[in-house]
């Protein structure tokens, strides 16, 4: 059953060839057998999942037939779920129970999805390797001495190992797309505002977006459909109408104009990755797309701008974790200063503290103009570059990451080398654009990701383009070995 | 050397919305601790603020009432600092782009003159919770009911030159915010509080002196006392050859002095930046037009109309304008009635307000509503009853639903204006008091009031006083 895509499982559920209870039990069994090695989940909701599956089956007997009814899912542990723990990968929230569910979680539960558990992640979504989780690292199912990417590393590893047909992730600078690329999956970060952020623990509020990671673009389209839409509890969510993401998936893409930025094929790019991406672009040409060269002259400023804006917002967003009302509190504080210093010092991991310090510095009196304000101006320039490109092309294509998955521990001592993983992904967040990553090849047995970036609210076109590629290729069908 | 005082005020007016500025929790005062704080107010992870539209229209109302500009694209910003009663570790406020821009008000001063005070800005922000240090020994208790309560911080230019001017301005703003219904003005509950920026400089010098900010003054008396103390302190410092330190000070009302809280060097770096959870606050022209059309007539316009239309003296007009409910009561009384507005004003300031004070009632809750009081005064004006009888009837009306006419009829209180009836009563009194008549005629004219009183008593107070006086004098002289 696990070899089937979400869309195929949906059809089996609809035809009655399989019940949600059977499907759920199948995945819970796989999790029990396979996850002790991978460490991709931080909590499993055995009883809750069984009850939700039973309810879904009852709804179906009652005549309901929505496409996600009874389909299992795992949520990244950044989404609050009423009734269970939400840790955000941090000691700070090791025992935190939210009295509410994130809008994304409520929407997917309302659609009938069955929550199997919560996925491991980099602490507070800060990281590109999932090595920053308080609950331990996650192994890449393709090569277990490699990282799965981050911060949605648990989500990517568990879907790659087929412990669920889909998982939610969040993407602040590439945290859906980079692990999707490292684990041979399809993952989409929607337009900023497409999906509600309510109940999703904030890292950098102006960059954070939720999205799905699954085997195929079609699966992503089905789940994103149910996640999207205006939420009155999130002032930054968009009132734009949500189109039917699956309606035109099988149409031809002939005439699609694909922009290829020269800047994406620069020195930092692994040769094997470059070859795989070039091959994928040729495949698109065969499908009738037109390749055009575009320029993104400020591409080199993306990482510096991102690593000012994101930590600045994070430094403020994470101030609420002070040991006063909820979360970790140090033992026997002697006074208020001690309570703050030790609760935060002991509750947060090293990378989180590093970014809080960078962000605090960037917002300080006397440095604000030189860092935060300047970074926001650079953000505008990068946005202008994309606007100019989109006046000529429909989508911009390139590699998702400069390299395939790297060895565990290889970059933990060099934060800047780690940050360069986000070279091609952060611009979509800085500009609020939707972007998708899909598998397009392998280098030394590790998957390679192709990224398409679209215009605001143009997710349908990205999903359509990815699906067309997947109809013509089989990279998305490959699975790691040892997951039987 | 003579010194000049320079004062600017920052006034925090709590906006009178039922729910909080960024959440649906209630703002009601006095609830059990921590029962009116929802997930948003508690700053739980993942929750987001949503602006209460009510606060936006209230801020625009304030702008329109003070000739201030409305910033049509204002912005919320985060003011970052750690404090246990600040749940998110930052306060959502406005910094670079406040919703209300420059404006000005004309304030009446105690000496009868007027002064223009310029408003620099007014911005929206959320209140913090409350730390209570004396409830549990050695521990601090936190009540987050107040967290997220909407505030409008009104910042003036340093235009005031004395404590009296500062108090007059604060009183003006206090009356205004209540009048336009955006703040209940309750200073005991903290709904209206002031910070005073005070400095002194040698008279004639154009540069300002170094200022101290005195925080959290929650009565006009404390505002005045704190400024007076601070001015004296600063002059002492300067005259002893030292410098005034820029700092935040606290007023201790028990000791009637200000104390240093923190100096400029110790001040927090608040690391303000635009709140990414809240898009720019856009106020469309149509929205402003709607607020404008729903605005009550402003106090200064209404006061002028009272003087012009009703021929009130400025003092009476001020009395009728003491608050909006009084002005509404006054106008409701005059609606369609035929008595002089002056009579209505006298009754509101005298009999009615005395009674309301005694019973501790607000005018809008008065047992005697404007239509009932108007009928009573109409009977005074048309001579049916005397003013004195009217006061008796008013007392009866207070404890019943009866109209003035019903009471007059039932108790037979109609004034006696029949000359022959009055003459008959006078004749009886004269006949019964021959010795007093003789004394009167012998030149002791003060006895007239004795006769008036006796006849009034005989008439049970109903004799028309004018007629009585005239006839009595005639009769006593012709005896």
C-alpha cells in the first residue's frame, strides 16, 4: 500500500477497496518498525489516529466522498495541535500543550485527514540539516549517514520512507523545498498569504509559509487545496480566491516560458546537480516549453539579506519564551534576571541562540539602518529583479540546492557553509513568491531537486508544470531501499 | 535669575471598546485575575494579532475632534523589552507612522484667557498586564486581564508653560475623549493617565533645558503636584550649579515628591521595527467620511451655539457643557418647550444636580427625565405654580412616576392668583395681628416679611408672591 501515491490511495478509499482504518494501521505499523532508526517523528498518535480513521470511515459510509477523507498525514511539530504536545523541536517547549489547533491542522482534519503524529524538525525551524533538533537528528532514508535537509527534515524523511503519504512542512528560507530535494520528494512553498499562519509557531513572520511534502505534484496539489484560503485570524492571509489546483494538471504545457537565470549556474553549484537540472530543462523543451535566459542581478544579495531579516524577526518572535507563563523554566531562579537568563540559556539550543543574537544586533539602535533597513531595501531590489523576469517568462527554473544531501556533521561547525544551502531558495521567501521542488535526477545515489518559482498566487501553474514533468519522467517514483 | 517652565504631556487614553485591540477577549474592568486573557493576550506560540476595527474609528474620531491629520497608511511596530507582565516580550505600538498626525486644540485657562496647544501625534498601542508585588510574600503576581487593552497615546508639543496650563490641557483632553465617546475617562481605574515631560530654562532662552519625564500620573492633582515639585527640584539643581539629568522619574503621592526611576543610559533599547504580523493599517477616505458623519457636534461648536441660540451666559454655557450627557439633557428639555433656557440651566445646575449628587447618580440615569422636568418648568413659566412650590413638586416627582400636572391637581398646588381670594387672606392676617400692624406703620418696615410669611402660610404657599406683595403693601399703608 505504501508504494502508492496519495492520489491512488484516495481512489482506493473512494471505491471502497480500502478503508481508512486499514490504511492508518498500515502506516502506524510502518512507523513502529522503521522510525526507530530514522527518528523522523517526535510523537505518534496511535489511538488518536485510529479514532480519526474510524470517524473518516463512518463519514464515508454516511455518503461523504471528499478526496482527502481518511488519508493519513503527519504534521511538522511546529503546528499546534489541541490535545497533544507541540515542541517545535525545542527543549523550551518539550512539555507544551497548545489549547488550540493551527488553522492548517483544523482544515486538514475537517477534510477528513488522519493525523498519525508529529514530525521532527530543526529547533524553531532554524536549520538546513535537521541536526538542530533537541530530540535528535533525522537520517536521510536514501543514505543514512546523510542529513535529510531542514528544517522540515522529519517531514521529508518520513514521506521518503513512506511512513505517511504526505506531511506538512513550513518554509521560511527553503525549509520545505531543500529537504524535499534531499529526500527525492515534491514540496511546494505557496505564495506568502496563501496559507494561514495561525497556530504555526513563528520563526520569521514575513517569510514563513506552510506547504505539503509528498511524492508527486498531484499529491501536493490535493493537500495544498485543502490547506489554502483566507483566515480571519491571520491578518497577513490573502482573501484571493483559491483556484482548483488539480483541474488542469493534465493539460499540455506547450508554450510555457521558462526563465533560466545565469546566476543559478555559478561556481557554488555541484557539477552533478547542474547536469541533472540541465537535463530536466531539456525535458521541458521536449514537452513544448520555451527556455529563455533571464537575469537576477541581485541574486548574490539574497543570503545576506535573508540572514538579517529572518534572525531580526526571530529575535522578537522568540522573546515570549521567557520562562514566565509557559514552556521551560530553569530550576530555582534567584531573581528575574536569573529566571530569564537561565530559562532561555538552557531552553534554547545553540543555533537558535546564535540567530537571536544576530537578530537583536541587527535591530539595535545605531545598527538598524545599516542592517535591518538595508536588508529590507535589498529585498525590494530582489523583488524587482523577479518582477522584471516575470514580464518575459511564466516561471523561473533552476536547482533547488547547490549540492545533494551532505554527510551528517559535515557542516555543523561552519554556520556560513550551512547557510549557503539556502542559496537558491531564500529569494522566494524574501519576495513572497510560490516555489516548488521536484526530483529530477540523482548524484551518487542521492536525489537532486529542480526548483520552479512562479508569480504571486500562481501555484496552479507550478503544480501543472511539475505534474507534466512527472508524467514524462520517473524520478518521483523512485524510493530509497530498505523501507520495505 | 528667573526661570521658565516648559511642559509636554503624553496622555494614555484607554479606548472604550468592549474587546481588546488585537483579540476578542473582554476589556471589562475588575474581573477575577487572568479570566479575561485569551491565547492571543497570553502570547501563546503561533497565535496572531488581528486589529479591532473599533479602535481605528475611535482614533479617527480623535483626529477629527482635534483638527489633526489622519495617516491613511499607518503602521504597527514592535517595541521589544522583557517584563513579566508583557506576555510577548514586545508591545505592539506605532512608531514611525502613527495613525493620528499633527493637530491642535484651544484650551481655556484658569485666568480666562485661551491658549493653543499643538498635538504632535497620537498612536494606537496595546496595554501590558499588571504586576502585583504585595500580594504574596516574596513573589510577584501577574494579572494579564489588562494585557491587550487598547490605548491611544496622545503626545503634545512642549507648549505648556506652567502646571496650571498642563492641568487645563489635560482636563480639556479628558473632557473631549469622553465627549466623543472614545474613553470613559475613569482615572482611578487607569483609563486616563499622563506622563509629563518637564524642563526649565532661563527666561528668554530659546533652547529647551534638559527634561525629566514623570510617569503614570493618574489624577489632575498629582499631575499638578508632580510638575510643581519637579520644577522646583530642577531650579534647585541648576541654581546650585549642577546639571539636570535626562531621566524617567516616578511621582510618590504619599511623600509628594518625584524620584528617579532610570536614567537615559539605563533606558531600554526597544529595537522598534514594523510588526510583520500586521500589514499597514489603511484608512480609506470613505471610512473617514463615515466617521465624520457619525461625529457628535464638537464641544466648542455646541458651546457657541448654546450662547447664540439660547442666550446663555458663558458661565451657564460652560455648566451645560460640563459633559455630553448634561448638554444632551439640557437640549432635550428645551425641545418644543416654551420657557427660557436660562430657567432650564438654573434647574439643571441647582436642584437636579444637587439631587443627583446626593443619590450618586449620573444625569442620564436621573429619575426625572428631561420631558418631566420640562413640564414642571413650563408650569413655573406660565404662572401655574411658584418656583418654591415647583421644588416641592420636584421632590414628589423624584419618588414617583407622576407628572407635574398630576401632582399639582392631586395636591391642589395651583397658585392662587385670584385677587379677591388673596385680599381675603391678607385681611384675616391683618385683623389677627394688630400690634404688628401698628409697629409696621410706626416705621418698622422689616415686618413686611412677617406678614408675607403669614399670608403664604395661610395660602399653603400657593399665593402668587408678586400679587401678594403688592396687595399687602397697599393694605398696610391704607390701614
